[in-house]
C-alpha cells in the first residue's frame, strides 16, 4: 500500500484525506497538535510543524512515504519542495517552493522572468519603506512576505497610514523585510492550473468574488470566465511565464491575477491548489475528482487523461460562508430542500463554536458549491441558499 503524507489536517484538507482513503492509499495527516478533523480521518497522525522543512523531511523519511501533497494551504509548500528533492519524489523542488512561498522571492523571480506584475520594492526598514512610498506613489500595498489567506496585507491611502503599517509589521510580525507594491486598479480574477513534467495539463481562468474587507480577498469563484477570450488567452500566457519564472513543476498552481484594460498582471502564484471551493469547481468543470488528480500527481502518475473529457456547459459557482458577527454560534439552521443544483453545502462550525466576521481566509465557516444554466441563474441560486441558511451569533466570553 502506497503512503501519502498530507500536510495539514484542517477542514480544507479533509476531502483530500477522504479521497486518498477511498483510493486505497495509506494516509498520514501531518500538522501541529490540535483538534483538527483530519487527524481522526487519516490512517496515521504525524505531529510535526509543517512550516519546518527539516522536521517534515525527517518524518517523511521515517515513514518511507511515496508522495507528499497539500491543498488550500501555503504553510507546508517549502517542506514539500525539500522532501521531494531529497527523496526523489514527484513535486516542485526546494528553490522553486521557496520562491512560490515567500513574496519577496516571488516578485524578484517575476521581474527577472518577464512576468507582468506590479512595480514593487523589498524593504527592510521604515526609512526604506518611506522611500518606496515616494517612488511608487499612493495608494500603496504593503505585504508581509510569508503569511497567507489575506493576512499581513495592507492598503495604505496616506503616508501616515504607511508609517503606521510599516511600524506594526516590523514590530508585531517580527519580519525582517516587506514587499511594497504599486496599486493596480482593475478587476481581480484567478486561474487554477496543473503542471506535470514541464507541460501545462490544464489552466482554468475564473471569475473571483471578493470580500468587502479593507483589503479585498477572494471569497468565491465562478465559471464561465466573463473577461473575454483575449484576456483569458493573455492570462494563460502569464501563468505559463510565472510558473517558468518560479521554476515550479509537477504540482498544482493557483494564481491571483488583475486586469487593467487589455493588460493582465500576476499578483501572486502558489504551488498548491486554491481554496474557496476551487477544487470542487474544477471537478465539476472537467467531470473529474480534482482531489484524485492531486493525489495521482504527487505519485507521479499521468494526470492529463483525467482532464480530456467533456467540459461543463453550465455555470458553476463557489462561495465562502461567513459569520455575520464576532461571538458564539448559538443557532444554525440548515433544514431546507436540497435541489439538484446545490452540489455541496459544507459547514465547518456547529453551535457553541466561536466565530468571527470575515477578515481573512481563516474566518470561513463553510462553503457552497452550486450550478445554474447561466451566471444569472447561479447568482439567484446562491441568494436562495443564503436566505435559507439561518445563523445566529451571540456575544460570548
């Protein structure tokens, strides 16, 4: 029986663990200790800090694994690169994984590789940061290099805002460097792709629903893409360039993009599959189980044939469920009809759990996946689900 190490054991990794079990694979869920649901579902729990590549490598070697992967999570990407390179397993290499994980390395690689990306500076002090503000102009984005899920990203409209954020980042996040970017005004969208042996297996360009937080974050995706064929084609070209610049291969790819007129900018690229319902969206689009594809990819099995079937001729939509306020979830009602177009309704919380209104990706409380004959019908279906899903949050200690 082949052994798969899955980095992370939270709700986002649960479908991957479940699929691996159904495929007859021996599953090792690796994460720091905690009440993570993946530990109960996997064949084995490995209590290890997945942000520590050497610790993960030691665990992988002790267990003689045949493959290593993750989903919806950046934290373990450098460890995947380290393990794959050291043990000769399919996956991105050590240096490529580091470039895909740390925003400063990523941006420098993009610039050197001819990828269209926002003008930026890497700064190591408050004076350097203010010089960058003067050069880039306001507003400006300030990003902590190693956080994910929208954490550590700030948009500054004034010099005073920038000074406050720079001080906060250097002091509270204990970071030694930050990425500062020129703000691109346009429409955020995304791409999900997969690479195997230097070939782009597929690349799906999708619409992105953004949050109403100070820094807009993805909270959903939909198909078909509404930006037009010219933008879609250029997006695929930029995805290829970005992946080549980072040097990543034999892994899924998640990419945030921005369009300004006819130009497409790469905001960030990750060497793992996306969250916010993207695996389910891709599964419906191609009529495959995307989690199965992720597992076969990390084992070195051919995955392109999985994506050569007929693509969906309907609209597909994913949406992140969010709590209306901070507090304790006191009531949750999901007792309503489940029509055929409601493909998935997953809740990560139950009454008694502490929740908070959406600030970053960690605040999701579940997700909805649905279809419609066209984008307008899919949006109406989402409105119906949200109006039927009753959540009550009470103040609590």
